[in-house]
C-alpha cells in the first residue's frame, strides 16, 4: 500500500475532544465528537452535510468490546440530536461523522455507505452492532459504486489512527501468529499479535466459576 498523509486537527487542543481527520487529496472528511459536546458542532459544515455516522460506546456485557450503531442522513447533525434523545440508543459516548468536502454525496450514496459499513463491522466481529436494519447494499451505478468503495478504503485507513478499530478484519489463519497461551487460573486462552495489536482469540473457562480478565487495550473475537 502506498504511503498516505493523514491530517488530524484537535479543535480544542485536547486529544479526547472534538477532532477532524482527513487524508491529503481525498475529498472525504471525518469529524469525531463526544456526545456531551454535540451542541458545539451545530454550525460546523461537516455536521450538517449528507453523510454517514457511527455511534460508539462501551458494551456493558463485554468490557473489552464496543457497541456501534451505523446510520446515514441528509443532515447528520439532525440525526445525532434525535439519537441523543432516544433511550434505546443511550449506550453511545462518541459520534463519528463521515462526509464529503465537495458535498457530492447524495442520499443514495449515504445509504450505500451505511450498508457497507454495517457489513464491514459485522464481518470484523470486533464490536456489538445494534443496527436493526439489514446491511443489504442499495443499488448504485457502477461508477458510483467504485467511488464509494474508494471512499470506504480511506475511511478504513483513518479509523484505526483515531483509535476506531471495529472495521478492521480479524487476521486470517495464514496471518495469525500465536504468542500467548495460558492454561492457568482455571481456564485456557489463546492470543496473537497482529498489526501491532494483541488479539485474544478465545478463552475457555474450565469451571463455571472461572473468569478470564482481559485488559481494556486488548481486542477480543468471540469472547466466552
């Protein structure tokens, strides 16, 4: 893969505040905003355009996993305000907005990107998806599909830089390198190192009372 230059701007100078991210010569733009500061992006151009968004928060059932909801809208900020008042989606702490700087994304583009992001997150299996809608792709002209797939490629490059790993596929068997096996504390666990990340593949308690503690910086696939 060719090198890419990613520009991240800390709007208020803090790493966990409002952030923007872009790849040089890419027409897309990404905006990350904490839920508690949603009102501060009301007048930002990125927030009021057509695009897709992800609501991200902790999974209460698995400490090392996230919950994610993917959506789209003609005015993303309006959708986020509605979600912030929706008790059924009270899990999220951060919103991630993906739009086009040239405003060429249409409603159809947004629906295509939404369905593809759902499919990618589902295939990766790193987060709990709360979407109730199907991830069936919406039909687009061939040229538009090519453009949207390129858009998604850039999103997949930028997200991990922002600490968002739920779109990254779990390594295949050929790529896996076992670096940790533990048969102590009443359980068996296997883990690998891949792309600079420590991934717990699976943990099997030997007794009903056994528990495996996974640190917050580990990513789990199919935790038990």
